[in-house]
């Protein structure tokens, strides 16, 4: 099981925030969006592919609007049948990707049992993997390859766990075998969170022992959060000789787009507190 040293010390304490009343209104609006999505999910089976995509895109963009998050997109998705991989920071990651291009996802099996979210994820065609039972990994990889081969885009987070955003984890090779077996391209996507003044922030990160509710409340209080989505050039089938090489190429593309060098594993624990004090000015693609 992958682990991240990112914890409470990685979170800033001085980001601009809105008042309690405004934050509460955001949470109420987000709740309304979720319940509206429950009703929309009931008609998805008869809505057709384009209808489903419009509903899913509307839902995820409405979630971002409810929380006051501004979405900035660089690049675009093209074609069908691709493994889409991104750096993993927050529960907002999958919201952002689907707000740009609705697609299926691979998620841990526990998500299936989550209230509301689990039902929506299943209705959206999520491919589940049981991370506690590694012997099921070959079957999960085969299922994912079949889905990709059939023309679906599937979103995967190869780090296996979330990081603060200023530090990141190594991309695990296992998910990339499905792209090789399915003979589909890999599309790296770089995500960056910053405030309106350009300062990169770790505030939306879902890390440590905090609950999902804690993270959601913190995001609701932020004033001027911007989420950048950089869709990078696809890595075509045959370019990498192995799944490890394919994982390394994808990781390098994302780190290059974000303008940072990978943090060596032996230094990550020592970087926890300095990361909370560090700010990087974002630059346009």
C-alpha cells in the first residue's frame, strides 16, 4: 500500500478565507448539486452517450462553482480509448478531470460503499480494484484493459494516495500494464492548485488522518481558489518498452509541466514542515 508523509504540517494556515455564513452557503449549494445528481443518475441509462456526458460535465462543474473554485484548462482531450493519469492531491482531482472531459475511473473498492458518492461512482461506470487483495490485481488489470480497448477513457491516479501538491509520489507501474495490453495511449494530466494572487497552495490537499468532511469544509472556506488542469500530449502505444518505462514517462511529463523536480524519497519526511512555508508562483502553459 503506498503511503505519503504529507500531513497537517504541509497545510498552510494563512490563506484568504470567506466568512462562516458564505462557507455554509457553499456547503448547502454543494449538497443541492449532489442530490440533483442523484435524480439525474436515474435517467443516465436512457440518456445516450452524449446526454450522459453532458449530465456528468454539468454535475462536476456545478460542484466546482458551488465551492467557488475557478477552473483553468490548458490543452484538450482528443479521441477515445486512453488511460488518463494525473498527480493526486485532493478529492477535487476527479471533479476537475470530469469537468473537462467526463470519463470512467479506477477506484479502490471501498468507494463503492460510500454514501451517495459510491452510488454515483458506480453509475458512472467506475472500475473497482481491491487493494487489500493483491491476488485480484491481474483480473482488475484485465478488466481495465478491456474497457480501454472498447474505446473508453479511464482516469487513474498512479501515486496510489494523495500528496500535498508541492511534493509528489512515484507513479506505480501496475495501472500502465492495462494501457499496454489494451494498446491505447496514455494521457498525462498535471493538476495545480493556487490562489487568485498566483501563489501555489496546499490547502485543498486531502492528506494525513483528516476526514473527507474536514477537507471539504476547508475548501469551502477558501477565497479565490484556482484549479489548473494541464492536458499534456498523449504517449502513444509502442513508445515505451515496459509498464515501468511508461509510468516514468508519464511522471516526468507531469513534473515537467508543473516546473518542479521530483523529491527523492529519503528527503520527503524532512520536507513536511518546509513545504507548508514554501510558495511557488504558477506560470501559464
